[in-house]
């Protein structure tokens, strides 16, 4: 069975595993106060050109999102997101469980625009705001759940409308490395602290056993954030396991090279599928692609390949999601395309 279902099922990149093995018997202080977390945080601050940022390490993406959003918002404030956003679809109401509404906006490509954001906010500024939940934060994913990316110009425009309307901008970077290396994004790591109030760098879906690095840029978000980590169950006692992994990932930009590999494998699939005459649900330049096949073909492919069945479409057609990772091989790509031709 060839695996194209997600980008987090393999263990970890050998360099990450080697770092964990090398430090396995060391004894350090806990809760992220160890030298490895400090070194990894400093490496991130250097790479993203944000010397004054706070960096916190958490285990997973959902945990990072609900911990950050609950800490940054007041109880009557809401977060604006695309209808396909991870916090709206795949987190079992985690944000709402912390007392914050997710105000979702339908989009064809998983991306918000300044016009959509402005419309959502102005609908809540009616002169009776004390009776309403107020949009206060914009949530973006880079790349999105449809594999699409915000360009530098698009992210800059959203930053502009956020400043105009007094909104925070938070970026979910679970697949950030794939976005930055896809060739059509135009965003450099140092752009993110300039444009975002907070963002995180994904590790779970990019060659780590587990882990995300939350970068807090906005000064008012920094005080007492560790208290929120502890209260939300997000402070790992063996915190150095996160620091060791991120230190290895940041060395020689391994984290970017892993995203680049995943994109290259997806590009091979995309080009082969397109050459065979099939279309796609979304125009994704990253490691998630959504080809459309007849359901009968999907059923045959499922015998040898693990993937997610996505939208059912008219005429017996089905969009599926193929996801490549840092560990996907050329053999897997070739096998899928051969099966498609067969």
C-alpha cells in the first residue's frame, strides 16, 4: 500500500532522530526552560529576523491554535476564518470551547481577502456592538487546507486591512515550509514577523515526531503566556524534546528543504495527472493536490494507494486529496501515475 493520505504518518527525519538519540540520556530542567529550547528559540529568532519575539514550543497544531487564540482574545471577541480553515473544520470546536466564536467566510480557494474581512467586520459594527460578538482576529493558514498559498502582496494587503480595522493577524503555519518553497508564494521567513502579530512554524507535518513553534511578535500578547500554556495543558514536562527537534530542523534550513521535497513530489503527481487529461478541484502549488476522477477509478486506485476521498461531484466524479511529505519517494509517485495510466 502506497501512502498519500497525509504528511505526518512517518516518524521523523533521520537528522531529527539522531539529535534525539544523541541527547537521550541527558538530564535537563523541564517545561521548556532547558538549553535546547533556548537554542532553538534563538535560531528561530535569527532565521525570521525577529530578535524581540517570544518563541514557545507546543506539541500539535490544534493545541497551538486554541492556546494562542484563547490567550490573545477577550471573552467577547471572535476570530474570522475561511470556511475551510482548520479551526473551523478539523478541531472539534476547540476554539468555541474556549469561549470564542469562529466567524467563517465561504471562499472558493480557501483564502480570505481584504474585502471579505472588511464585510464581516462592518456587519458587526452597527452601533450596538455591546450586544454582539466582535471580530477581533483574522486567522490564516499558509498553506491553506486546499493547498493554496497567500502571496506576499496578498498577505501585505490583509495586514493593511487588519491595521485599518484594528484586528490582530494570526497565521497557522502547519505547512509553512511547503508554502515558502512552492515557488509562487514570494514570502520570505523575515516577512512574517513584519506582517503578523503571531504565527507558528509547523513541525509535526514537516519531519518532526511532533511539535510546533509559536512565534509571538505583538508585545501585548507576551506577558503571562506561559501561564496560559500551563492552564491549557500545553506545557510539556519533557519540553527539551521539542527544543532538540526544532534545533535540528533549523540547522542548515533543513525545515525548508523538507518542504521543498514534499512540493517536488507533489509536482510530479500534478504534472502526470494533468498530462493524462484530468482536472483539479483547486490550483494548489504545494504538497496537497486535489485531482478529480470518476468514482469507479477512485475505487480502483484505493486498492493500492491510501488517500482521502474529498468532495463528491456531479456525474459520478470525485475529488480526492493526495498529500506528499518529506518522506515520499519517487517510487510512490511513479506507481500512482502508472496505476492511473493503467
